[in-house]
């Protein structure tokens, strides 16, 4: 190597600190990408669970309509939120986050109960 070769060029050529730092950065970026892929898979699962829950809600809405039962049941909703908060606490999760999430889901569910249950085969054709 010539005396004009920079320190970083010598490090890279010799597998020195700067070269190792680049390898670590690439490995770290690969790990971040892998973890992000896992988060996306969790999001897909959450969306699938939400869809299945809303399908069940529509079925309940249809049944309530046939039986002449009111769509809303504030006591039942409060019990569902309390149970979700209890489960969150047992899992070490933020109870307020879970309460807020469940209330939001139930608010959307009220609208879905007023919508007839969808035929899963109809959307596939």
C-alpha cells in the first residue's frame, strides 16, 4: 500500500475496524428487516382475527334481530372490556391500551351488527 492510502482504505483492505463496523451495520439492518417482517405477519393475523370477530358480530346481529333483542347491551359491553383489561393485566400489557382498543372494536361491531352477515363464498367468486 502506498503512503497516500487512507486509513479507512487500509482498514477495509485489512478487515480492520471500519470494515467490521460495516458488516455489523449490514447485519443489524438485516435483523431490523427480519423483525419488521414478523411484525407485518402479526398485523396480518390481527386483521384476520378482526375479520372473523366482525363476522361473528354480524351473525349475532342477525340472531338478535330475529329474536327482537336490542343490538346494544351496555352491561355486556362493560363486562367484555373488564375481561379484556383483566387478560391484559395477566399478560403484562397496558390495560388502558387494551380497553381503548376493545371499545373501538365494539363501536365498529355495533355498525356491523346492523349489516347482514356476509357469505364468505360470495366474496371468493
